[in-house]
């Protein structure tokens, strides 16, 4: 698989304040990549550099092998974006909002109904954006980003503030994009979401990538306790060493049919982030 995104030693500063420090990462074709961190960590700045909206102060960034400072019209046509500012026209209907972008991207308007159906907004075809719920509006933004079938999709906090049901629908859409060969660059502060969706993640704090890799591998790497917790049916919890010294005790509990649940001690991504940075994630 080719590298769709490459960042090498990228730096960025505003008014002598360094906001990105030596950013290095690669994102492969058809990968869902997660850039994780709290607000103000530099996530949106990285997206703006990758899409050519900002210039870095050092290092190199490229999309599809082309410098992000020299992106062609053809490359822009292969990018879809879901950003914090939706850019929807409140007075226009769902259909008319997409019709505007269909003309920009020279997409047949016959595709509008198909993409609205994909995001489950077919019944809101004629409804003005001002009448949509937050979840419906976010699904419309995603429909707009998918309308021209981009090869690369940037999703900046796409599920922030949404209810669990709408969030699951958007997760389903993201997986469908990957299955069709779209590369997805996702930013989020939701570590559970990232663990579910992403093949690789970068943990970003104050403009520095403090850890990088597969979510499960990072959790195993930072598992310092290496214990097993067993909840017994009588309500008692037993904590044992996660090695061969506990094999007999664990076997005995199962032989006695007294085990309610059993869990190993790997931390989740949020615990890893807090351990590495001393910061609690916020919105």
C-alpha cells in the first residue's frame, strides 16, 4: 500500500509561539488513522497544513506524493472534509445544499438522493438545514464530503456532542468508506472511538506526538501492572499476577464454576495518554 499522507519533521508557530514540534507520521491507503488529543493540542492546525490552508515553518508534508504547499486542483477534488465549521446554508434544504457542491465538483445531481439515503436523510430531502437536529446536520455534512467519492477524507471531531445512536451511524459510514478504499484521517479526543475505528493512532499533546502505533499495541506496551482481576459469583474480586504463577488458582476458580468475569489489566488509550502527559482529556 502506498503512503497517502507523509509528515516529516513538520513544525508550525504563530507569533513566535511554537504550536507543532517535529511532527512525523504516515497514513497508508485505505487506513483509518486517528490523531488524538485535547482541544488546543494542534490537531486542526495539522489538518490545515495537510490541506494546504496553512504553510508549515519547517519540515515536509505531502498528500499522494505531492507537497501540501503545491497541491493541484486534481488532488483537491479527491479530498473530502468534515470540519468543526459545517459551512451549511441554513435556509436551503438538504437537497439544495448538496446541489451547490454537486455543481462545484461536477457531480451528477442524480447522486444526491443516493448519498442522502446512505446517511439516512432521505426523508429530510426538502427540509431546511435550520430545522435539522445537530445529529442530522452532521450527517448532512458527511453526505456533502462523500458526494464526490473522495480518495481521502478528513474528519475533524465528527461525532463531538452527538448522541450514541447517531455516533454509531457515523462510525458505520466511516467503516464503509474504508472498505471502498477511502483513506480516513480522523481527529478526536474520544479515545474509545479511536480504539474502535483506527488502525493506527498518534497521541498529540501541546504540539508533540507523545506516542504512535496500533491502539491495542500501545495499551499492551504501557501495561505496567500485568495483573488479572477475577470477579467471583459471590461478589468478591480477586487480583492475581498475569503469569504462570496464577495458572492453578485461575483454573481452580473456573473448575468450581465460581467466575462471574475476568479481565486483564491493560490500560485504555485515555489512561495511556494521562500517564504520558499528566493531562486529562477534555473537549
